[in-house]
C-alpha cells in the first residue's frame, strides 16, 4: 500500500538501535522512528527482531502511530508474521486495521484468518471496505479477481476532457493509484483507455471516445495471476484492467501487485525445486519444518534404493576393480547437475509459456546433452586413463557420461511435462524423479559398459 514519501536518512532502520531503545523503554523515541520510516523498512525490522521484541515494538506502533501507517506495515510483512500478530489483537482492532488497507491486501490477509474470526472481522469493518473485501473473496486464490483492486477511475465515453480532469481532481483520494482513465459505456463495458498524458494534452472540449485507444489489453477475473503478470510485463503497463464474463470493468491490477506476484512465484519455484514447501520460512517452527520436508526426503530415499540395487548387481566387478567405485560418483553427479539445468530451464519455459514445439525442445536437449557428455567425458576419461594407467577405463567413463547426460536432458524435459499433465506441480516433484533417473542411468551405463568390456580393462 502506497503511503507517500517519508523523510528518512537511511533506507533501513538500525536493528541494534531499536533493541537498545526497546530495552530502555523509549517508546516516544521509537514511535518517531517508526512514523518517519517507510512501511517496508519497519516490516523488515520487525522480521529481524525476536518474538518478545517484535510484540513490544508492535504495541508501540498500535498505540503511538497512525492506523493507516500500521496497516501499510502489516501489508508489507510476510503473511505468517502478520497473522501471528493478529492473534494478539481483538477482532475490533483487526477490523480497524483492515479498513485502512488496500482492498486486495485486506482480502489476502482476511482469506488466511480462521473462518469464525474472518467473518467477525468483516462484520466489524467499515461498510465500504468490507463490501470490497467480500467481493474479492468470491474469486479463487491466485486469480486476477483475487489480487485486483476495485478502486479504479472510469468514465463514460461521452465525457469531455475538461469534465474528466475535474472528476479526477474531485475524486482523486478515492483511488489507490491512477495511471489511466478507463472508458466504459452505459452498461460498464470496457470500451477504451486514455493515458493521463493524452488527457492533459488534448483540448478540453474533446470527448473521451475521440482520443481513447479502443483495443484495450485486459484479463478476466478468472485469469491466473501469472498470466496477469506476463501481460503487464510484456506490454509495459502500469495497470491492467480486469473484466468479468460480460466484459464489464470490475477492477485493475497495478504494477506493484504484479511485482509481488512475480516475487512470490519466483520464491515458490526456487523452494519447490529444492523440495521445500512454499509456506516454509526461516521463522517457521522446527516441528512444522520437519513435517514439511520429511515427505519429499522419504520419496527421495525410496527412489535412491533403486540406484543402490543397480550398484549391488555389479558388486563382483566393483570388488575386483576398485577404480569403478571411485569413478561412479562422477558419472551420476555430472548427470544430476545436467538434469537440474534442464529442469530449471523447462520449468521457466513452461511458466512463461515459451514452449512452442516439444519435439524441437527434445531434439535440442539430446544435442546439448551429447555435446556436454563429449566435453566432460573427454576431460574425465583423460584424467582417469592417466591416473589409473588404463585407456579402456577412460573410454568406459566417457561413454557412460555421454549416455547419462543425454538421458539427463530427456528426463529433465519430459518429467516436468508429464507431471504437469498429471496435475502435479512440476517445480515440486521434478527434481526428485529426475535425480533418481540420472543416478540409475549413470550407475547402470558405467558399470554395464565396464562389465561388457571387462576383458579390455586392466583388471580383466
């Protein structure tokens, strides 16, 4: 939520200073620091304080600072931290804070309150903010309808430039942000858009329908928030109008909300690739972190047993030629890294809808995998052949690395696609299955080739 420019000397509040003032009980001094700081800086400060210190600082904010400023701070905090603070407040206090928030921020937090408390808070909120929140809660999570703000500036197409400017000046405080004038017909259908620059540089008697851009880039309320973010980024927009199924304008998604969406999606993908639940944070309790991580580690363990089984089938050659045991991790490790590279590129491409031809992508990954396998395999084979004084051992190692990296490219491409078609988030599940495939392929190809060419190896 935008709160206007603050007079500050630094972009961040010194944590040691705040802790010292909290220890001294210098409430008025802390209140002045909080009041002059940007909401995001106060939010970051609270996140770095211990729980007891955070509660003490938050009590100062509630008692000494403007309600709108406190609401903006809560909007900037991680949702888990905000909810933890709400647990300490009465429903009337939460309702007062929600009433000062932007509708989309209040909706996001209200949707995460326990149902009885959320209903009570909505009943206690001011009438207009409560109505806006209820309207947004109707829409599914992570859709345009859920993240939009219903506060937009729209006028009918017959309005003149002079009348539009007067209306904007008179009603400017009603809107969170005004980047464009949206033009609607008498039934609120979106028919055009006018930039503020065009509005201010056009003669006052001209009607909006004469200067509007009729082909408006917009999204439905049911559109995924990632699709909305792509539209804003691709077309360099400051805000995107949102329409219902009858093409009536119902809200806008502003660029600050799009940035939040992009950060959220990037963080989710990063955590998911590591097999970590997206709701886990540094501040998450040890017990909950254990519950969130253990299932994926157990799945990984089960799949790892298959790789161990492959190794056990070749225990004879390994016992007679210890060099095989020493070199096995090279094949699987490089294959795993190659697969991770491919999976990362694939998931990004799927998220941004960049994949025009899956066949072309598969062909490319085979070529890249073979090329990387030849490069890394040649280097590894040279070192192994010299160190163990065994040319054919180097040949086996190089061949296995080529096979493994081709397979890494294939599984890194096909596993995310297959998981998505099965309705499973590929960012979460891909790494577990891809790692297992590359390990099994690496061990089997290396040990299998060594067995086939056993008579050519030094041990043979």
